[in-house]
C-alpha cells in the first residue's frame, strides 16, 4: 500500500475478527498473550503488522503514516482475504487505527473494541518519551521497556528489534499530531466496547470517547 508491504497471518474459523496491535508490538503480541488460542474456535482471526512494525515495511517520512494510509492497510488485508466486513479489536495504537476506520470506512466494521487509546488530538508526555527513547537506539529502548514491564518472549524481542527508529518516530508523531478523528462518533451504529486501565493516562479520554458513541459500553480495569 503506497509502496509499503503489509505482513499478515490468519488462524481459527468463524466470523472474521481483525486484531491490530499496539505501538512497538507486532501480530506476535496476540499469540504471546493468548488471544489466538482463546479466540480461534469462535473467530477467523486476522492479524497484521502495522506499518513500521514487525515484518511489514518501515518507510521514513510522516507522509507514510496518515490515518488514511493505516485504514487502507487494514482494508487491503481484508480485501486480500475476500472479507468485506469484520469485527475489530485494537489495542493502544491499534485502537487509534480503529477510530480512523470509524471515521473513514466504518461500513467495513461489524463491531469495534478499542482499548487504551482514544481519537482525540493532544500532546502527551508518553509520546515525547517514546521519541527520546528511539534516539538512543532500539537496544536501549527495549531495555527500558523490559525494565518497566518484564522480559518479553524471544519472538517479541526479535520483532521489537526489527523496528526502524526513524520510522517509529514518524509513526508516533503523526499519531500525536492528527486532529479530527472524534468527528462523527455520535452517528456510529455498530456495537462498541471501549476499555482502559485506571492507571493509564488515556483512561478518562477513552471513557469520554465511549460517552460520545450511542452504542458504546465502557469498561474500566
């Protein structure tokens, strides 16, 4: 898409469910955290590496990370599998991509589950910390992540170190700078579940987004 390859994998059987991982993750995250095993008997799971992650392309330049391009990536994966409409589950950066789909291509959604992120335009200290950590190289960024969250699996570590720091900086900068994704939330008709941890800095914004959608439920963890 726009010269960038998108890597995806599938598993299970049933209604299609698109799983979109968070920033610095990969489709391997869904496997490591048990989602594939837990859902494969009920859904046809479609997992892809977001651009600048995993085995997908890592273009430089902020023009390669617009919400419209992220939407096109997701729809291209579904189209390659001859899927017109799917359930959607995104976490963090993946949730933000889901809000982009709600704005630009919501007819392709059967339902939306979004965790740990919201559609609002604002600067956050987290984005600044991510950018600074990438300037020191991926080994240093990985060490900081594992110090906070514990050691990753070998597969997750390998995917983390495939990243390109400049591509990651471009991706998170566009995420932070993009306005307007909250427009039209009040007209969504698909079922929505939004969730966030109480200690997540995005918690109140995720709750606010759920409050703007007439079909949404909000879960605070």
